[in-house]
C-alpha cells in the first residue's frame, strides 16, 4: 500500500528530534513490519509497505525529544481495495483522502494545531 502521510510540526520549543510513524492492521494495534518507523525530523512520509490489497491500514504518529516520546496522535486509516470502513475501537478514526492520511502528534499533553 502507498500513502502520503503528513502531520503538523510541533512548536519549536518542544525541541523535537524525530517523529515516529506507527502502523498496523487493526485500530489501536500498531504491529506492522518495522513499526514504529523513525521518519526523522520531518512532517511527511511516503508510506510504501507490502500489505494485502484488501487490508485497511491504521496510522498514528508520535514526537520525540531529549526527554522522551510523546503520546500517539489521533488515529487515521486508509482503506484497502474493496474494504468497508471499520468501526473505531481506539479513539476517533477518520477516513482519509484516497491517497492521504494526515495525523497530528500530541506532545506532552497538548495537541498541535
């Protein structure tokens, strides 16, 4: 599956060193290969992992700095071919544009806008 994942940058004062992309096949379960993916200190990632064509993939991000890792963002998902939208089991899920899932990370108790 290919998806362009984007998220909002954290405030400069958070001193983010990198963002992590979590992914998996079930809401709230991020057990995809190599998950989480350290994407560096950028606010987008071209997700291109081998997944079953009909699989729905769930995404969340987190931010890291010298203190540690933030909570995960709200979850987004991308539907596989012919898949029906799943019922969220972990936070509010929103169907993304066909090729885009955008998520915004939480940092130490506050959500970026």
